[in-house]
C-alpha cells in the first residue's frame, strides 16, 4: 500500500525520535495519519529527506509560520505576544 505524504512525514519524524503532531478534522485523515508504524523509511531515503532541511527552507518555513500565527491570532495584527522562535529542544 502506498503511503501519503502526511504518513511519510510522520514516519520520518518518528525515525528521528521526533514526536509528530498530526492534525486533521476529518476522520479518514485522522486514521490515515495514525498509520505510520507499519512501515519504515530506508536510510538512503531518510538522507534525501534530511537534505531538504536547508537554511533557505527553514527561513521560508519561519516566514510562513509567522504569517499563519499572526493571521490566526485574535490580536491587533501585530506579532506582540506571539511565540515566533522555533526551537529544537
């Protein structure tokens, strides 16, 4: 059975000892997202996925994260009080 991109990302996290936070409001997606324990990503593929984490891509993610958090935060449109530091620990 082919895995979805969400399942691949979830499994990628698990294999790196990162707890993925999978989110959906649709039951079928919740079930799909939970099915990440029945396969493993080969090390060569893990290396390819890790290589996607460049400084440029992290900067793009941070910009999008800030935009979404600001949009979804019921404030005055500023980033005041919004956590915008992304940490690994």
